[in-house]
């Protein structure tokens, strides 16, 4: 498992991707053609901050922004798709995720409590800092982004700094009505976010006719 497995997951020009999100109370697939592809576009060793041993506060939730408070993992333009993977350091660090911010992902039962419930996390053993695991794959479009929280689960050392390295592929998209999709061509269905997808952003709904 490693970078070569991630390469198998990349999208290519001419391919159609269907982004599955919620529209109201119903699931809806929104179809896009991949016109351009650019990779890798990486962000190395992003610091979530320090986490004290066994402290539930951890690093706090981080939306992954740059020095100008711009979201790194959210495209700035509506015709772009980000496909990303992340590695975690140090190896003992546990990483919890939300998508979109405020919506917990990874709970087996109800809402999981980072630092209390030993579930719903990925650690640096499962996805090393410089060799992200394919299981960390995620997607974001304008209006939807993930957030992350780091936790230190052991008594020593007294503190750790949790860092993430993101491997990101960027795609230029064109919206397609469902009736315009060539079903004979290769298509990839992406359930955005998790088993209960987020609501589609308003710009997507503006593109999509009610019957398409």
C-alpha cells in the first residue's frame, strides 16, 4: 500500500465523475467531465499544533488554512475538484476528521468523542507522514472541505506536534446533464464525505436542472 496505489485512483482527461451528495432529503448524482488534470500539488508537513499527552483537547479542530486564512483543501473556483490523501506524523498520533466542518465522520455508533472513544481515527502507523495510505482518500469542491483534529494517546512524551502531509490532485471540470452522459464510457461514482453525504453547494444546484 502506498503512492503507487494512489496513482491507480487518479482521474484522467475525458473521464466522467459523478459526485453523490444530498439535495434536500434525497441522494443525487451530479455528473462532471474531467477536462484537465494536474498532479501532484502537495502540502508538506502542515502543523495541526501541539497535543499534550492524553489531553482530550488535543490540537483542537483545524480547517487547514494558509497564512492568509485561505482554505488549502477547498477549491477557490467552482469548476475544480480536489482529490487528496494525507499522511500523519508522528506515528503515534491519532487523527480524527469532520466533513464538512462540524460533521463527525468515522463513528461506529453515534457521535464519537476524540480522546475518549477509541474509534473513528487514523494514526501515523496506518498512514505514514510521507507515504499516505489510500484509505485516507477524500474529495472537495468549492463550498465543501474537511477539518481535522490530532490527539496524543500515550503518557510519553509529554507533548507531540501533529503534522500532516497532503498529496493533492486538481481537476478542471465541466458539468454534464445526466441525459448527456455517455454511459458507455468509463465513469467513477464518488460519494462525497461519507455514508450520509453533505448537502450539495448552491452553485452545484444552480447548474443542475431539477430533472437532470
